[in-house]
C-alpha cells in the first residue's frame, strides 16, 4: 500500500483552457455542477517513475504468447473483419489458445464494427431492468448498479484488476446474450490519444458523443447529441439515486498524463500489488478524471458508456504485464479487505456481480486464455 500516503484527491488544479466556450454558446447548453461528481484518487507520474523497476516486460500482445506454432504464424495480421471467434469463451469453457477472440484497438476496428458496438450498448439501455437492482431503469443500469453497490469492495485493493476484468466480461456477456452482438470486441489505446482525447472519433455523434471541456465557470456539459444524446442516468451520483444527465468535462492536462511511459513505469513493477496500485491510481484514475463529470465519479462512473472502452484499456495494460512471466497468471498478492492487518487475497477469492452473471474466482480470470475467458489483444 505504498501509494496510500501519496494519493490525493484532485482539486480544481487546472485553469480555464483553450477549450473554454464563449458564454453565449454555453447558455445554449445544458450545464451541470461538477462538484457532485468528485474524482478518483491519484498518484503523480513522477512518483511512479521514481519507483519504477528495471523494465522486463515486452509491451505487446499477440500470438507469440499463445504457446506453440500455429496458423497464427501467418504474415497477414488478422483484422476485425476477418475475426471469426465472436464469443467470450467457448460454451464448454475451453479456449483454443492459438485461436482466441481478439480485441481490436479502436483504430483497427471498422466504422461498421464501431457503429455496431455503440448500437449494442444502446440496445442494453433500451431494454428494461430485470428489477433486481435498486434505482435501475434499464438493463444497462443493472450493470451500473453492480459497480455502484460493490465500489468499496473492488477499489484500492488487490481485487481491483481481476474484478474489473470480470466486470468487462459481464458487460460483454450481456451484449452478446441479450443484444445479439456477435463481433470482435474493441479496446482503446488511450496512450495514443494522450492529451487530445476530444480529437478521437470515439467522441463524435457517430459513436459515443462529444467530449466538451469544462465551462469557464467550471461546469460540465450534458451530452445532447449522438447515440447517447439526452440520456438520463438514475444510478448515482455516488451512492445516491438522483436523475441526472450523461455529462462530460474533459481536462486534457489530465488525459495528457495517460501516457505510454506512465503505463510502462507501472508495469515495471514485479510485485502484482505494486503494479496494481500504480495502474489504479495512475493511468486508470487520470483517464476517469480526464473525461470528467460522470466518468470522474467512482461509484456510478459506468453510467458513461465510455467507461467500458476505458476499462478495456486498463485490462490491456494488465494483460501486457502478465505476458512478461507465465507465473503472473497463476499467482496474486495484496489485500482482499481494508482490515489491519488485512486478509491476503487468494486465487480462490470470489468475484461476483450481485447475481447479474454467475460468480467466478480470481483464478478463473487471471489467464485471459484460461477457458472462462478466451481473448487476447491485437497488440
Ligand atoms: C517483443 O515481442 C515481439 C513479438 O515477439 C518482438 O518482435 C519484439 O522484438 C519483442 N521486444 C523486445 C524488447 O523483446
Ligand atoms: C456469489 O458470491 C457472493 C459473495 O461471495 C455470495 O454472497 C453469493 O451467495 C454467491 N452466489 C452464488 C450463486 O453462489
Ligand atoms: Cu471501478
């Protein structure tokens, strides 16, 4: 827990930027007070760098890690359009390690796939709640509720990375089983968009909607255009249930911190829990705070669907760290609770989603090719 002392809440550190809109235009927008959203605790990139260890990780993913020669030796890289494996894992719980599902970086995902992905999320929002999740008014919000309710158990402790890997799987299962999504999944390499998230086509009306900056008086903007335009959220902010708009308030000085070097410095840690703390309070936290508003609020942040692209990025960093040593898929360390002394986490620790999808264990998600899961990333 060496980062516990260094962590700090981000307080209005950033001044009005070039993204500030003229007041006349602001008047036409629906604005929202950012104070209710708070922020994720962070560590500085300088601290992560000063504590970095000699790097041993090979920062790529791909067939070389699947163990054994196969058709993947083909010189032609697989593309999302050619991708045939569409399920999260085979129905019988096995995984062909040489032919897993591939998660494609957003830039390697076709316009048609991007649209289908966004429409799949919209489909979950248009489906009714199953009624078992307080405050939820859609199937998508059932998912948001799980994160809101479990927040104290799944953050700032060892289970953070395995649980959020499981949570992305829960989301993927809902997309495939309840909305018929049958394509490869995307991920978002945020390090390429560092400092300029708002320029990504992710944040256009075609896909996730715009990413406006904070207004001159520090307010967020309701997203009123695009697939998710006019969306009302009923879970959050925090542990509450107050209807509010899907809002964003990008701070590119914070997204600029989500850099390849920060990820590398965190992934240089040989101890799982040191790496986890660095990623959680580092690139993960800055991505949330950088997008701002709903995304910056720990409990109900999945209310902004871009949460899942962000956590696909966080999961990518985790798998890259694991690829450096096979033992990193069979062991874990750190605390499973906040007691002092704490109870160490074990591979048998149960991951659950308040019944939204079946329980599993840390052991079953540590290897993304282990059978419960069956995917790698395209790089
Ligand atoms: C990482 O792995 C890739 C793919 O096998 C290889 O081409 C590259 O040279 C490796 N990089 C390092 C630094 O070992
Ligand atoms: C899932 O795990 C939770 C937490 O350990 C437990 O309370 C619940 O009973 C489990 N559900 C099932 C169906 O085993
Ligand atoms: Cu979370």
